[in-house]
């Protein structure tokens, strides 16, 4: 297990990478004995550093829950991270939201559903039904993921390990909101789907059933995963349930449309 000095050092490295937009090498390569707990401790230290810089938590994300995401990342374990206030981008139906490309290093776009809570969710033993009962509404969400730790090693081209991804806030960098707000009890959530277009071309389609059969399963997993850390999901927080499509790489100028049908469209451009 890493000592506190190393944890703080690596958290500061992540923070500097984000600010400079220069990626760093895999922690797991530099420290082969790294564990999953080390990764979460680094992430928490980074989020605490963010708090001292004036940021505050608005929610959480869970990643690598769907088969599509696990195959894309060559990882078979889920992870989770923190949503901060400066990561949120809101758009309206008649708007193509402009998102500064310089907020990111190597952004990629994922299609998800977000749960907005009206009651706390404390693990362990949180169930799918308890998630639905604690949810105020569900809404379309696009997650923008990024890599402060390089995805592929610059020398060996080996893909980073789950420990690195966890340290890197589960690759979280942004969330786009603006669709319909639906009742989780009366909406067939597994059958909520989306078409993701990039510059007018369909790049991905998917159903929320791709997230372990039901997107609320991931929310329950997260509530239970937080319990050993004496943490919980709080009323008012946004929780991303996990992507049901592969990530689509973005470059400056790209226009994206995430069409959720009756739940609305999220339109944005990297500028």
C-alpha cells in the first residue's frame, strides 16, 4: 500500500497534467505493486485538492459496467469517480452547445442515463428497487471522458490498467445535460436508447439495457461500493449509470448529436 506522501505526490501529478494538458505515464508501470485501493486513495486525494481550489462535488459516475465499455477498454472491472461543478454543461433543445476543447486533453464521448436523487442512498445492501425509490428523475446524459494518465504507454503501447483509470477519476471530465426528466417507476429504463452522431454520421447506437440489464443496477453497485469508505450517495446528486456505447474520440470542431428519441437530443460542438 502506498504511503500518504506518495499518494499526495501522485494526486498533484494528476492535477498538473490536467492543467498543463500534458499526459503522464502509467502509475501502475512506475509502481508495479499498486493496488485498487491505492488508486481510489489517489483519486480521493486529488478530489480533496480540487476542493481546496474551490470545486465542489455534484455527483458521481460509474464506469466499465457495460460489456461494450469493458471490451473497448480491455478491462473487466467497474470503477467510479466524482463529478465536480465545473464539469457540468447544460444545453437546450434549440441550442448547439459550444464546449471549449481546451478544457480537455483527449476527450471522448459516451452515451448514458443520469439518475438525480431525492433521497440519500447508503450501502451496504442497496437494491435496484431502493435506487428507483430514491430517484427524483432520470435524464439523458453524455459523459465526456479524458485521460490525464495516457491510455496507451508511450513506449510499449500497453494499455493502462484499472488502477490507473481509478486514480484518474475513472477518466471523468465532463457531463452534458438538457434532455427530458422522466419518472424511473413509469419509464422502461432498459429500453431507453440513443443514436450518437458525429458530424452527421451515426457512430454509435445502444440501449440502456447494455448496462448490466438495467441502469439502476450500477447505481446500487456504487452505493454499496462506497459503504466501506463511510461514503454514500446524497440527495440532490447526479449519478451517471454507465455508458451503453463505446467511447467516440473527439477533435476540435466536431459536432455531436445524442438523440434519445422521446427523451430529447443533446447537441454540442467542441470549439
